[in-house]
C-alpha cells in the first residue's frame, strides 16, 4: 500500500477527535424531517477539510410533500477498481420521556457519550467522516471510488434519503456497501458484530365490516370489533416461515380503530400490522396469510386488506436480504475487523429494517452493517461506547486500504 510518510491514520482517528465531533453533532437536534442543521454541519465539516461534499436535494411529492437533503461526496482513484459506498443517516428519533441526562447535552461518563441519536446513528456517521478524512490524507494513490452518503429520513416511514440516492442513480455503479448502523446493539451481540443481512418489513391495515345494531340487542347486528379481534388472534397463530440465517418473521399490531358510537355495535373496525418478513414472504404471501387467518376466524362479516400508501412501489416496504460468508468482500471485511480489534466478528442478521435493506435488495450489492456499540436506542438515556467509535473508523479505513490499494 502506498502511504504518505508525513501523516498517519492515528493523526485523524483517535478518541479525542471522535468525542469532539460526536459531541457537536449530538447537540444538534435532528429528528427526521428536521435535518437541515445537521446536514449543514456535516457539509461544512467535510468542505473545511478539503473533502468533496455536495448537497443532494430531493422532493417526495405524493405522500409526504417533504423536501429533503442529503450530503454526499466522492473520492475517485487513479484507475478502475471497486466502487465502495459508505452510508449513514443523520436523523434521529424524537426525544422520548424518561431521560435522566440532557438528551442534547452529549455528556460523557465512563467512556460513554449520552444523547439522542448518539448510537443510532451519529456515531456511525462520525466513524465514516474520520475514516474518509484519514484515507484522503494518508494514501497516495488508490483505484476505484469511495462514495460517502449522509442521508435524511431513515427513521421516517419511507427512508426517503437513501431512496432518493437510488432513484437519482447515485448508487448505480456501487459494488459493495457498508452501513455503520449499530448492528451489535440491535442483535444483542458484543462488539465487534457484523451483520450479513436483515429481515424485511411491511405495514398493512385490515378492515372488518359489520352491521350496526343497538347494544341492547347485539344479536341483530354484526360486531366488526369482534371480527377484528378474532382475525388479529388468528393472524398471531399463523405458522411463520423459518429460513436459515434470518430465522422467522413476526407480527406487531401497531394500531386499532373501531366503534365510538353511543350504545351501538360497531359496523366498522380496523387494525394495522407491522409484519417483519424473511426470504420468500412477499406481498402475495402476506395477502394469502391474512386470507387464511380470516377463514380460520370464521368471520361474520366481510374484510379487506390494504398495504400502506407509498411514494412508489419500491419503497412501500423493505425486502429481506442476506450475504454469503464466502463472498470475497465478506472475507475482507472480517479480516479488517480482526486487524483492528484482534477479534473475529460475531456474525449476525439485523432483526429489523433500515436503509441497508434498500441497498441489499434494490441496489443488489453486498451490504454490511457494522457500527459502534451502545445502548438504549429509540429510548431514554441512549448512549454510545466511544472507544467502539474509534475502532469502527479504523476498520473502515483498513477496509478501504485492503480493497482499493
């Protein structure tokens, strides 16, 4: 590998710098659909260090009417070679109840930095930033290209930031992707944890239709709430498909609507399901699953099922995906983790959904989830282990060197 002698990786990737940058980013509140300030910070951070950075604007017109912004940059090598995508989201969830620390205070205690969005996933974005800065300043020449993307709205309903990257052709020539989500934190595996795929997920609403009647004579009507309850319970009893690596999917009832009229039997009710899926569970499979449950429930009235409205068919939900452990990119990723941490990574599969699903299933490239360690994601007192932020940046740097030089 060709290295510049005057600077070393450790000049750019170390605990003090990782802590400093992450503190500044956590103090910027950036729930999804409110990312302008954090995008401006990252854009200026990159530009002030001589790194390529441009704003990528998009407008989702059909459902949300949201005008969003991503920050992207490219580093092009001298010759042909692999195109590596580094992806992270800069939005967070909103501040929840129950915090014992200032959610925007970026307090450090016992090697942990606390704050909303700290582990999910501003720390992963910091790791990308430091790794890219170190690479451009210490490597004389390389082949291929590095595309780094800091996106909005990952925590929102449609993952519009990464979706826009795909729709606008920015990911067209990517060969491999790394998303620095905290995979181990979600799977329960100790750091270092490498996810080689993820379950998918779709949201749908089932509506049951009955016949209104006075509550004193319910036998004269058809209770839509009763039918909905029976159908929910039968869905929960469905025999879930099990596949290697991803295991089984799951049902989550996330909303219920019905009734409300004084002293009357409801003639309409509905419930919404979030259905995590595994390989082979497509939309047709899910529709059939509901039909079979309805048949077992012996409903008295009619019913309908509708998937949630989406900006376009490809981002109505998330398809599952997996990567082979024998893939050459996988072997190199595992080697880089060993080089930095001295440990073999624990292999896992992300139990939920994220932008990595879009990259793994729509862009159809090996997409690795590897990020810092922490806890309490989407909850109070969210934190990240600062040393794992440094190690993650070092792994990315080693991987870039291994693949491109």
